[in-house]
C-alpha cells in the first residue's frame, strides 16, 4: 500500500497509521498542556535569583 502523501512510500498498514496518528495527536495535546501550564519565565527568573544568592554566599564566606 503506497501513500501519495510522501515521496517515499512507507508501506504502513491501517493499524500502523492509526497508532501513528494517535501518538502524534497525544504528543501535540501533551505538549500544549505542558506549555500552557508551565511557567518557564518564572522558572528562569527563580533559577537566576537562586544563583545570585549562592554566589553572594560564596563571596562572603
């Protein structure tokens, strides 16, 4: 079974296509949830603040 979507036929059966589509959609959904719920700017800010505090402690010791 060749697929006209791809330049090289993948010869994937129906079950394989279903698994691939479900896995792809699951990845997109999970990535969206983690991106929406994650506070990356806050994480970076906290990390930099903690690093500055640790440097000050090492300087004063």
